[in-house]
């Protein structure tokens, strides 16, 4: 049998290289430079510590633990602690994050002032500082310029990036012109220590003290313990949300979607979606997915405090899902034997096909332009040997697709591993047949036998 040519197949190209989704980084691409510009020694270690954040992050949990061990938690204080935890926590997720960082909706001046005060009560930095770092995180996700790069480890992303002080040149830049032009943001930034102290400690303390006389509980539980819990719930957006869950829309970066993270972070757990569509005011798309931050923003829009809620086009969201589904299918395909690719098969003329069968004894049959070697399958054919023997040397396209039997998907899949060639022209030339009007049915098989 001679080889005349090979078949080259090409699929339509719908996307350019720039439009095609990225693949996960290689091991080489994941290599990061040392955390600091120079070595850490006994003489200079203290220079690598952020002495502004460390007292807050280290001492506040110790103070809270002491308060829990020494202070009775009365029901009213418990309720107030939970309520104020929700208020300050959701001010971060809806205000600092979705509004000021991503402009996922427009907030009225009244709402911006509320966020400035209640967000300050979470004691996580000013709006300007928080949003600037978060925008850099999105711009440089998973790189050395990412302020809380998860590739440096879970605990670095969770807490370490605030404890260790790095050169400002190592942290990525972000456009914050809108924040600099916002008078409310700048006022809070300039007076942030007072916002943090006043709304983080004094306000919840005074409410409990004047409200029901629990000054000690108000300080420890509604103030310190609540603040610590709020801290670590937010920190989970940087750590847990980049570690636990699935990559629903993109696997080139670490963000993940997970219900547990959503519970911990007031709805910020569908983080893979968020990193793909950061300007969408939603994190959760389904009505049953937990996203109280989305529900709050929607509710605020009904009373005029929020408006112009942004939603990414459904068509683009579907693209992301399709790309990831296709990647999963591709991974599954790699574990399956599909037979020799069509482009690698020899191209055979009709006469060469007949010669291979009659002279060389090959057990080949033709279906839809592809030659299949059924020698090892004749005795295994569920329909009996006679039917498949009859097809050797013939074009069995019509018979395979209903003339004799409309074969199952399993049978069609099995065929792919029997490919041996491609017929030039794709089918038997009717005028060359001894009996062009021959129909393949039961009588034909009986006649052959």
C-alpha cells in the first residue's frame, strides 16, 4: 500500500492569542525573589518589622483573650457584639471593597460617610490605604508586586504581609486618582487614628456602658474581640479565598470559589468569579449562594443610597464557564485512548483498499471515508460475525448508520481505535461498483453467506 498524502485537519480559530484564556503558571514562572532586598541579620531584623501593625495584630488578640477569661458575657452585650461585628464587617466588604476599591456601584455621599465611620470601626486602615493595596493586588495577582501574594504561603497572605515591612518599590502601583479626589476619603485618611479609636473601641464600649451598664463587656467583647474577629474574617479573603475551593472561571490564578469562605467573609468566598469580574457588585451569582454583601447593596439601591449597580454581561460569564469546562474535558481526554489522529492516517485510494482486502487479507471496512481494521473485533461483534464479515471491503456508512443497525455511541467510540487510513475521495465511487443499486440489508448478508 502506497502513501499518497496525509490529511491535515484544522479547527476554526475563534480567538486570537491575546483573547485565548491563559494557562496556570509553570514552576519557573512561580519562582519568587527573596522577600526582602537584603539578608535578615541579628542587627537589622527589626527594620523588617512593621511596628505600626504588629502591636495591633499581636496585642489585640491577647487583650481579647484576657477579656474572655476574666469578663462575663451578658446576653445584651453578646447581641450588640454580633450586630456591630456585622455592621463593621459588611462596611469593609460592601464599602471598602466593592465600592471604593472596585467601583461596582455608585454610593451617595450619605452612604460614603456611613462607610467612612463604620468601616473605620473595623480598624483595618483608611479607605485610601485599603483600596490602594487591594487594587495593586488585583493588578499584580500572584506576583511579587502583589501585596499579599498567596504563592508566598497561606499565612503570609493572611497575616505576614502586614507584619513584615518591605520596600515600597517592591509593591505594585495602582491608580488611585479617584480616591485622592474624594474629599470624604481624604478626610478619613487624614484623621484615621481618630476614626479607628472612636469607632473601633470607644463607640461600642460606650453603647454597652450607657445602654445597660456593661462597661467592661462593652470594651472587651464589642470592642476588642469583635475587632479581632473582623480582622481575621477579612484576612481570609486574602488567604482562604486563594486556597480553598474551585476555579470556576479561571485557573491561571489562585482565587477560588467556596461556600465555606463565603460564610466566613460575608459573601466574599466566590473569589474566582470576583477576580474575573471585579466590577460586578455581586460575588455570588445564584440566588441560593451566600452573599449578604450583595443583598445589602441591592437593598440600599431600593432606598436611593446606592445606584448604578454593575453586572457583567451574562455572555462573558458564560464564556468563562465554558473555557473552564473545556479545560476539564481536555484533562479527561488526556487519560483516554482515542486512536490514531486523522491527520496522521495514510490516504488510500479505492483500488488500494480493495487490494488490501482481496490480496493482502486485511479485514478492513469503510465508514464515512475512514478505513477501520476489524480483524480483532469480528468474533466480538455483538450483532454476530456474519454482518461484520459482509462489510469487509465495502462502504458500510449507510449500514452502520441505520441500514443494518443505527449503532450506539459506545460502538462509535470504539471505532476510533480501529482507524488505519483515510479513503481518497471519502467514499466508494458508485459508477465503479459492480452493482450500483445494491442495498445492504438482511438479504444481502444471507446472499453473501
